[in-house]
């Protein structure tokens, strides 16, 4: 059987990847003319009569194109089973990378079932807190729960709702202190660090008592997260009144607590 016959279901095959297996440009054209494969954009193909899936495309980005891009924020939290409070963005796939990574046109222009949102930032180290999970049959690089919650805070309040992210944080009772410590020490966003510490304290997260606060730089001066809100002097944050006045839930669900360890 040919390589094309053995393509995993739903996977994108790039021309560069096909070339590595000895399938030349001429042979690709023959496969197209024979109806075995169909282009989804320049330099990317799928098996004809098969629906390509976004996770098969992310697999191609990571494994074939060798791009340092990973699934992050609430998209990663969803894979860890802890984002079911979210009302918005359920059809958005958050992909994170640093500024030098550019996603190919075939990926950007294709109409995926989940709309990709490519976030380019270096507020966290590239490799800290990245794990691999099997999603839709593909082994993909995904943020750990510890990293993903910081990425979600990075997207607040413009792309994600602060109260909804806080409701997720309430359930993160088993965050790994050593990883949280490493992420916070190396985090370049003062906003993210202060929001996490504020919410962790508000939610009485066990991880908080294990953190070495003296090693975490929270900067100086105030940060206005929303224009008209309530000022929290301890953290120098102006936050939505709805969040500040929210009472922490006393008992997180078992599903939340267990999933957060992944």
C-alpha cells in the first residue's frame, strides 16, 4: 500500500512532508489527477472524500512543519477537563507561539470547525509547562493546566471573561507548586502574575501556601484591568465589581479537582 493509503484519518499532509517520503512534486500531481488526494491550500493535501480535521492540521504544523506552536489557554484547559464554565469561545482554538512563528496560508485560510486564534507572545518561556496529549487520534503539544490558566489570564479581559476564568481557577485544587513557581518566576506579564495570585487567594487554592513569593516579581504601580471597577489595594488592580464581590465556592467538583493534575 502507498503512503497516501496509510495517511491517518483526518490528517493534513504537507508537500514538504510528502517529499521526505520520496513523493515528488510530479507524483503528487499524479495522485491529484487520479483523485487520491485533494489540496486544501497551497502545499497541503488531504485524502479525497475525507474530511480533514483541525487537530490533524495542528499535528501537521507541529510534526511536519516543525513549528513551535501549541494548544493553549482555554483550549488546553478544555482538553484537561476544566473549562466547562466558559460560555464563550467554545468554537475557538487558541494556538500559542512566540512572534517568529508564522502559520502557513493553507492553515489560516481553511474553514475549520473550530476557528484558530493564533496568539504570538513570549510572556512565558517557550517550553516550560508543555505536555503532550492524544486529541482526536493525534499526539499534540498542549499547555499543562498550570501554564494554560496563565495563558487564559493573559487573554483577559478582551478575549476571555475574568469571572469565567476565575470560576475555572476555583476548581484547580491540585496545581503543582513547583511548576507554578517556575512559571510565575519566569512570567513577563505583571498583569498575569497579579491576577493569578489574587484569584488563587480568593479561591483558597492550596498551591498558594507553597509558593516562594519573594522570588516572584509583581512589579510596582497600579494596573487597571477594567476602566470602571473596584480597586484591590493589596494587588494594585482595578477589577470588575462582579469579580471582587464574588464569593468563592467552598467545594470544587471532583471532575475539576482530578482533571487539573494532568
